[in-house]
C-alpha cells in the first residue's frame, strides 16, 4: 500500500522484535523430563528407567487412560452382543420359514 507521499511504507517492528541481528538463543526447544541421558532413552521401544510416572489423570498410564480403554471395551462388547443376538434371531426366523412357510412373524421377533 503506497504512502501519502508516494514512497514505500516502512515496516514497524514490535518492541519485542528488533531489526538488528542479535546472538541466537541457545536454549533447547524441548527438555526431557527424565533422570538418564536422553540419548540412552530415544529409540523405537520405551526402555526401562526412561520416562516418568503419571502425575495427572490424563498422563500416559494415568487413570483416565485406563477408564477410556475400559469404555472402549464395554462399547465393543455391546456392539458384538447386539450383532450376535440379531444373527441368532435371523437364523431362527429363516429356520421357521423353511419348516412352515405359512407362519407369520410379529414385529418383535
């Protein structure tokens, strides 16, 4: 967007950002919360002694994770029970229709 005087507008930096080059920040971006050396613990599988115990319910291995797992198992059990009951009911209905084609089923069966 052009300025009123026809020149190129200047860019104003916020007070926390300066246009001059400063020395780079040498703090690590991530720190590991473990007692051992991080290079000993990094790998495909978690190694013994690496990591930390859960301190909150939502942490890995916390009570909320176990509750979620339990709810998933209960939900799967309900789904498979309903499917199993409906398959058995359909098999009984077909067996009865083959044995006596004139028998009518009620909507509840």
